[in-house]
């Protein structure tokens, strides 16, 4: 088969193509549309849906969302659970050893952060059997 026998390819034109619907790609697309609403922007993602690889179970600092989309807290989002406590464990075959929070840098404190819950992924992951299953940040 030569090039003259191939069917025509479908084409779509955009001003900007962003590859990856991770945090940086989505933030870039949102900010670009805020700055230039008339610009056509498309985000290409390999996952079946936006956030398929990054969002379920994530603990995020909402400061970026607050600055990018100030009204996001009034919307229906998967960020519904505030982190109420931090517990850090070293996991091993014979059990778990809890590390004192005082030994950890401030960067590891998640009290102002939110936990992303995606009901679609519920039950697909099992926590370590020696770690409590309360709503808390576990690293």
C-alpha cells in the first residue's frame, strides 16, 4: 500500500497542545484560558480520564488551587477530607514501626492539606495490615 492509497487522517487544530493532564498540565491549561480565553487549548492524556494516575489517595496542599481557582471550594470536587493527623511508619514483613512526628521535617506535616477521595477506585488498594485505617496521612 502506498501513500496515495491511505485514507485521509482526521485532524483537529488548536492554538496550544498540552501533553499530560497531571497537576502542571492542568494548571497550565487553566491559567492559559484565564489569560487568553479566545485561545483554543487541548490537553492530551494517556489515562482513561483526567487524574486517572495521580488523584486517588493523594494528599495535596490546596494553596495552588486557591490561587488558580479561588472558588474551587464551593464546587463539587474529590477533595472532601481534611487531614486531621499525621502518622508515619516504617513498614516491614514483621510489622510496622511508628516514627515520632517530632523527628520529621515540617514539610511532612499535612494538617492544612486535603485528602483526595475517588469512589471509583475504592477497594482496589489494600492498606498495610499493621497500619490503622483511619483518615490520616500515611507515607
